[in-house]
């Protein structure tokens, strides 16, 4: 049975964490892995119901997600966390707890984030109508050495996913396979895109 690991997506709201997490999950399931997603919004509705958005409450929320990921990982399940997780110290604390931990930073500029925000939360936060909004009125600390940087403003979804899968194979967390869930034409398109962006 393949060993478990945690794939931790971090980034500002609307940076693409959940979208990438779901696509990667589908590929891992196709590869025969056991996978669970812990989405930040859903965790807050269930595991962390009642917590607010102070630094202490945010830290508690991310520690809870990390502990569940730890339990899943040691039982040979792939745990995929998709949560803003704004503070570097707590993410690193989870890395130490879990061990088999891969951090994916969903990097995205403010203008792109605003354009993806149908509820207008960024605009409201910029006008001061929403307090404690990460990236505007609350800090976000980007990872210093993430295993993968997904530049979701410049890359399409498949390009970012291909980088993540390649890193998991490189780290031997995921067995290399010919079937990546893409046709030969799609793989060639992704390869050209990675070359254009200077990744390969």
C-alpha cells in the first residue's frame, strides 16, 4: 500500500487552492491512492465552528487541520489541505508534526484575485467594510521554501497540476506512471506551456 503524505495548499482567498486540490485529488484517485480533502471553508463549518478570525483563532483552526492531516498521513491516506493558513510559523509547525509534507504556494496578484471574487469581498475589505481580511487588513506570510509555487495568475490549471504531480513523483511520494490523466496532446501542450514559462 502506498504511504500517506500531506499536500498543503496555501495562498490568499481566491488564489485557486480548492480548484487545484480537487484536480490533484482526481489524479491521485486514478493512481489508486486513498485521498481526503480538508477544505478550509468546510472545516470552519464543522471542525472549527465557533472560531473567529483573530490570530489565535486562525492558528487554532490551522493546527486542527494539521492534526487531522497528521492522523490521515500516518494511516497511509493522502491528506490534501486547502486553507489560507496565513502564518508561516503554524504551517511549519504542521510540517514538523506530519513529516511527509509538501507545501504548494498558490501565488496570485491582487488584481487577479479581485477579478475572481464574485462577492466583491476584496473590494469591501479595501473600503474598510470587512475587518480581518487576509491580504488586505490582515497579514499573509508567503512560504519561504515551498516545494511547489503555482503562479495561478499566469498558469492555467493543468499547468499548475502538472508541476504538482511532477514534484510528488520526484519526491517519490507518488509512483511515476505513464498515465497522468492526460492525452498525449494535452501532455505536449502542458510541456510547451511549462517551457514558455521557464519552468523546464
